[in-house]
């Protein structure tokens, strides 16, 4: 069975300053789930994490977010 991770989970996994980053990464490391993604989820992650309203300390460029998602 595959997990379709929500945008919020991806953001917590990719942003070390996120309030649930530790919890999400511990779960992901412990469970090692088979996961899937889709263009809608990926677009949501990129749209939120590259936006000017996102934390200036954790904001990423579109290119770097695309590479992070591809690496995952």
C-alpha cells in the first residue's frame, strides 16, 4: 500500500524549522512508507514554500524545491 502524503506533511518533511518537522521526520524514518505524489501535491508544496508569505528563514526557490521533491 502506498501513502499519498499531504502538502502539509511534505512541508514538515522539507522545512526543518516547521513546528511538526521532528514529528514528521521521525515518522517517515521509522515507518519508511511506500509513498506517492502527484502534480497537485507538488504544486502546493512549491507554491506555499516559495511564496513571499512563507517564513523568510525557510523560504526556498522554485528550483531548489523541485530538486528536493525529485530527490525524495
